[in-house]
């Protein structure tokens, strides 16, 4: 399970939905940066519903 899968799992639970997930990485790959930003935007739009 990678960090994205772990975050999705945490957020899929009732208690986990209220949990703030803060992730740090030393990776600077542009592809991973784009994935992280997309997930952040998706989560923000879902939390407004």
C-alpha cells in the first residue's frame, strides 16, 4: 500500500474523513507532484459537498 492508497483508505472511514492527513516527501518527480495536487483538489471539492 503506497501513501495515496493509505490516504484513500483512511478517508473512506467515517472517523478518517475528519482526519487531516499531512504528507511530506523528498521526492521531486513532476509526475508525483501532479498526482498529489490532483488528489488534493479532488478531496477539497468533495469536502464541500
